[in-house]
C-alpha cells in the first residue's frame, strides 16, 4: 500500500530542495505545480496569475493537485511538494471569498503524514514566480497551520537544518 506523505510550508522554506533530495535518494515524488501554471501565464503576459485571478488560478491548481493525489502509485511512499489544502490557506491569506466547493474538495484528501517546514529567513529568496515577501511567507505559514488545525491534521514540524538531516527525520518518522 502506498503511503502519501505531504511536505508543506510557506514559500521559501526549502520544500523543493527537500523533494529533490528525496527523489535523488530514489523516492517517488510529486512536484509542485504552481510554478508551471505561473510561468505559462507569464508567457501570455500575465505577471502573477494567482494575484490577477485567484479563483481561476485556484480552480486549475485544485484540479491538478487532485490528479496528483489520486494517481495510482506502485511504490511504498509518495512524497508531495504541497497539497490541496494549501489552496485554501492562500485564498485565506489574501482574504479572497471562495465557493465552499473548494473546502469540500479538500476534506476527502488525507495524507498519511504531513511534514511542515517553518519560515526560515536565512534561505528565503524571491524569484520570478515567488512574489511574496519573507514577512508574507510567515503569514502564509500561519494560514497553512490554521487550515490543518481546522481539519484536525497532525503537523510534524521539521527542524531548520540540512536536506540530509530533514530526510533522515522524515524517514525515521514514517518507518
């Protein structure tokens, strides 16, 4: 049986590097897809699709993340770089009203383990797809924690340390 393991946290906390590290060790990983959606929109002249049309962006993202989650996996573990629940957290961060359908879609999605990476100013960087400031990433982290609290999901906080040590901590927790 495939265990679904979520890696989450605000922007710039090291999720992508952690996923790459897990993948380099031979683990099955599903990558973040926000950057792809954002860069496709930028090619069409839309600088920040999420900020221009947060509901349409979130609908596309929800469909893609649900597909990732529901994909049949033939491995012991699958690690996910972000999950469906963060869509709600980001909409809450921007104080965007949204259809209850978004929240209802997230209720049936259950990860076996959820690891959260705390804000980490020393590694935080902006780039062409990451519009948030470090201070905003801290607020997004709080929204992510809040949504998982509402859903009664146990968050396992990873230390601010090397990718190798984070991977060791994850593997120790799930084995």
